[in-house]
């Protein structure tokens, strides 16, 4: 009997259907099969060594095998998209570091100290309104821009602008906006109306203190707003005689009675107007004593001489009905006279309309009998008084009156007799 040695290659056909097994190990065959193959001479120790197992009726593929290759195409598109987006974002980030200004260069507003009272608190305690405005005015008046910053945003006025400030190129009336630095609602109105204005009159100047020194208070936000205008209006800062929010008539009379001090104040005003590229000045002297008008007129005439070489404008605010006010003399000393057509009823007087229609028509008719319409400007009031407490009445802005009406649940009505609103 022939028995194969270890390492010989043997062929064996399994009894299982369609399976061929090639092996070198005779132990995989049953002994009877092995003997039959050996006796028939079908096995040789010299058979070429081959090892394979073929499963003809079973096909096993990998779990993630995709014969259509659709998944690989989709993943390729996704990969390219993510790569492109990442590259663009990285490029934008690098560009922002190279070209955008740093945070230290941004024009941030200076921090403001918070106070304990809110706008609602002030509205409910109406006696605080004048004090709040005086404090705000005092705080804002201390803010002044350096000359170089103002010159950058307020370029020198051209001859055309000076001419436009004086005349009516298209035969239309001048449109003038008075802007006070202490009232946020005034700045909001300025933002809306500035492109339509011929003149902007900001409250940048005061004769104040014991000696009525010239005090300036240019607010940065209005300067920046002017710098953004394609065609800015003429700038005529307003000069007032107020100390801590109160008119100082006696102090004004004492100041203007001294020719040396008058000249010194005029020199300071000229320097300010030059530094701020203004086109003139609006003077608002109130509660002027009767015997001080002669010196006020002298001050205007001297100022007009100093302004002549610059082509600047002088406008003087005048009460609408004051028997001591020399309307013709003031009209001759100034380029324009601004009639303040309001205060028919005022803080110390009886409650009533601020400017009723009959009163307005009557006083305006009287004024225009002696004034030139081409040199006369009518100023309209936009404020209110509250006579509900002890006198004097509390003066309020338009926004404050609306807020007080809402807080008090007192609706605003329009009086058909005076044509003035009230509540």
C-alpha cells in the first residue's frame, strides 16, 4: 500500500457539489477515498503544489463595495466644495487682518457715566427737567475737538457757499435749523433736516461766568455729521448770554459797557469762526436791560467791521413784541433780524397759548410795518410749558411734552381758537 508523505500534493474532489479542493494534507480526505485514489494511480508525489478553494455557487463582495462608483463621485464633489469654501474663508480672514483697521483706530464714542435717574423718572418729576437740561448743557459744553480734527471734517467755505448763505438763488425763503447740543432729540431732528437746510445754527458759544468770558462747546457728533454731507449748509454758531442755564442780562450790560472787553470778545469770536470754517454768527441776547441796548448796538457795529473782510453774516434774535427793542436800529446794525414769534405766555406769566394765531398775526403785522422782509426771519417755537405745579412753569421740549401727556394719561387736543395744541 502506498501512503503519501508529508508535503505531497494530493487532489481530492469533495462529495459536496461544485467544490474542488487542492491540498497537501492527506488528512482532509477520508481514508477510503485516499486508498482508492492511490490504488488507481491517480496520485503522485510529484504533483505540482497548488492550493486553492473555489466556491462556484457563492459570491462574497466587500461591505462598502459600489460597482457603479456613484458614491465615490459624490464624495469627490463634497470634498472639492469643502476645500474651496475653506480656502475662500481663509483668504477673507487674512485680508481682514491686512486691510481692515484695528479696534484701537475705530472712532468710538467716549464712555459716559450713568446716572441714577431715567428719562421716565425725570418726566414724572417735572421739576427736574430744567435742572437736567442745564447739567447736560454744562457737561457737553466742556467737550471740544482739537483744531486739526475740526479742520479735517469742516473745510473752508467757498465763495459760492457764502453767497448762498446771504442770498436766495432760487427766490425761495431761507430754511434755518437751530440745534442745541444738550438735547438728543434736537440731534435726531438735525439728522433728518440737515440736507434741506440753508443755515445750521448750533449752540456752540456762550458769554458765561462772573466775567462773561467766551465759552465754546463744539460737540463731535454734529461735526462728524456735517463732514458726511455732500453739500453742507452755512454754519452760523449761536452766541448766548447764559450762565448755568439762566439769562444774565445785568452781566451782559456790564460787559458790553467796556470797549476794551468788547474788542477782546470780538477777537475771540473771530478766531473761533476761522478755526471752525463758519460763515457768520447768530446772536441771542435775552433779558437785555433797557439801558444796555446802546452798548449792544455798538457791539454789533464793531463786530460787523471785524467780519467785513471775511464776508461773514451777523444775525440778531429779537423778541416778537418788546417796546424797549429798537427794531429799526438792530436791523441796520445786522444783516438779518430773527423775530422770535413765540412766548405769548411764558414761565412767570399766566397759563395760555405759546403763540396763538390772532396774537401772531397782530404782532407780525406791526413788526413788518418798519422792517424789510428781505432781512427779516421768523422763528417758530417747538416746545411747551407745564403750569400744573407751582410757578414758574416748567419749560419742556416737544418730546418731553408728549411723554408727560402719555404718563399723565392726558390726551393732547388742538384748540380751534388759538390754533395751538395743549393738554
